[in-house]
C-alpha cells in the first residue's frame, strides 16, 4: 500500500505580537574604578592582597558570637554573580570550616549546633540572624 504524498502545512503569515512586554535584563554591578583602570596582573595582586587581609581576620561569625579568634576559610558570596560561578575575591567572607561547609559533619568542632552557610540562606539567617550581605559589609568595614 502506497501512501499519498504529504501536503506541506500552511505557515501563518501574520507577525507574532506580544501581549506583555519583555522585561529588561537586570543591571549588573561593575567592579570598582580602581580595578577597571588597572591591568589584569595588578587586579590579581589587589584581589590576592584583599583575600589575605580577609583571611587574617578569622571567622566573622565566631567573632560576633564572642568565641575569639578561629582560623577561617574564605567563602565567596553568591549574590554578585550567577549560579555556579565564583565571585571575585573582593566579595569574600572569612568563615570557620564548620560554618562554611562542614556543619554537623565535623565531630571535633566544639559547637555542634552551628549551621553551614552552604546549607542555604534561610537556615543560616535563622541561626545567626545575619546574611551574606550584612557580613560582607562588616568585613569590608574591618578591612577598609
């Protein structure tokens, strides 16, 4: 049995019109002017110096809770860039390893009720009463 040849579908010739206008793309933040003027090697040096100064502060949450100096690892804030991307060293917060990533997995950590920042913003804010943006502002005020 032989089928008859298929007819081409008629194409709609009227233009597509939107009922709701498209939203504009969000405005992205630009780095500070002093870094825009610098060459890439100088920008890397400035960022590395800033990261060292931030790491030398110690854990910012432990400092807020009165635990004294606790060595810190660097957490890069998630808000200035998209998901899956790491932000610049200028958007870094010093956090103790258990507060940064480990949480309840660290058996030797003396404060077992700590919540890691990678568990999400809501549990972290519920436990400590502060979010990434506030901590970043506090760190920038300390570093200068």
